[in-house]
């Protein structure tokens, strides 16, 4: 009986092929939607970060000295 189960597939290949293809299409669509959502979120975060940096560089603000100290610590060449 074990040898018979090893030879016979769970579903005949002509029937299982369309289910396998459908599963791959669904998986591809889910990954594509996920990547699109992450790209939209990244774009929004970059835009908001740019707006915050513009607000931080207001007139009369000495943020340039602080920013360079944060980016390049003392002794860095």
C-alpha cells in the first residue's frame, strides 16, 4: 500500500496544475500589493521628513552647528 501511495500523486497533475498556478498568482499579487504599500509609506515618510527638516532650519536658528556636530563627531575626518 505504501508503494502505491508513493507512485500516485494526491491529485492528478492535469487537475492540480491550475490550483498550483492559481496559488502562485495569488501569492504574487499579495507580494506586489505589499511592496506597493511599503513604497507609498516610504514616499510619505520622506516627504514628512523633508518638511520637518525645513521647519528645523528656520530663520535665526543655530541648528546648522548642531546638525554638523551630530553628523560628524569631533575628531572625524
